[in-house]
């Protein structure tokens, strides 16, 4: 009887010491290290749960289950994210969180146009963020999800290139400087030389143009199309539809198309 009691006490002591050791080990890690561990668990649990979803369930139930899975993932990530100290890590993880929240909205709506919009917005945030968290901060992906991550990374590479190209095209729009000229008939032309100083191969860039008067009121609209806008090339832009009262010209990016080989 006594021997059994001693064995039981030894077992309880062992469990207690193991628990203390585990807690001590966790306390010895930095908040950033703990977050990386928590994020790793969250993303792998998410993919495991999604892999188990029955394809035979209807769309409404499928979407509902995905919302539950994503909310569970975010709960783990956001609780741990609060304590992160590294600013870049926090910003990158927050980008992932924002993308996941948009994805939840995608699963909640029945509007197909909104679903597409939310999907695009979510992917542009989540995928580059996850790749950075894995490559630069050591988030671990389980073996069973390596193919999912590989596909994810390939898509993220494309998204990163598109994001970079969009940023450059937007920057270029702000740098375009027009020169005003008037011919013998009184017709006004605004001309600018636009140069691609990046290494990005644009199939096309489409800009929207607004003509504004001295009070900043829009008095006309126009467009600029740059085609085959390759690195190192220059193109001449001419605007011939500007109203006489035009004082300033605003240029904003509409869309871009990249060379398929980029």
C-alpha cells in the first residue's frame, strides 16, 4: 500500500516538475520567439482543418466552417501579437491578420463580385506576409503542408512583383511634368517625356487624367496609355483635349499589365 502511495507521489512530482520546466522554458523565450511558435501552430492548424473539410457539404456550410477556422487562427495570432517587440515583425504579422480578416468577409458574403474583390485584397496582404514570416522570421510549416506552402509562395512571388510594379507606376504618375504649348491656331497641347527607370517590364500602364481650373475644380478628363514600356525606354505623352481654363493636371494610376515573362 505504502509502495503504491510513494509511486503515486513520485508520478505527481514528476508531472509537476515537467510543467514547471515547460513554463520556465517558455518564460525564457522572448515575446517575438513565442509569437513565431504560436503563429506556426496557428497556420498549420488552419491548413489541417481546411484539408479535413468535406467537399460534399453545401457552399453555405463550407463558408461557415471556413469562417470558424479563420477566426480560431486569428484568435491565437492576435493574442500573441500584442506582445511582439520587433516593429517589422509586428507590421508583417499585422498585414497577415488584416488579410485574414478580409478573407473572413469573403466567406461571409454571398455577393460574387465582393467575393472576388475580397479574395484579391486578401491575397495581396496575406501571401507576401506569410512568405516573409517563414523566410525571415522562421515560421515553421509542417511537412504535410509543404506543397500548400510551395503553391502559396509561387503566387506570392507574382503578387510581390505586381505590388512593386503598382508602386512604381503610382510614383511615376506623381513625377510626370507637362510643358504647355500653343500652335498658330490657338490649340493647346501639354507634352511630357516619361522614362522607365525601373527594371520592370510593363506591357502597359493606363493612367487617368483630370484637368482642373484655378479653383481646383475638375473641368475635363483624359487618359494616358503607355505600351511596351520596358526598362530604360522613354515615351512622349501628348494631351490635346485640355480645356482653356486648365491650370493643373492630375494623373492617377488606373491599371497596369506586366510582361508575362517578368
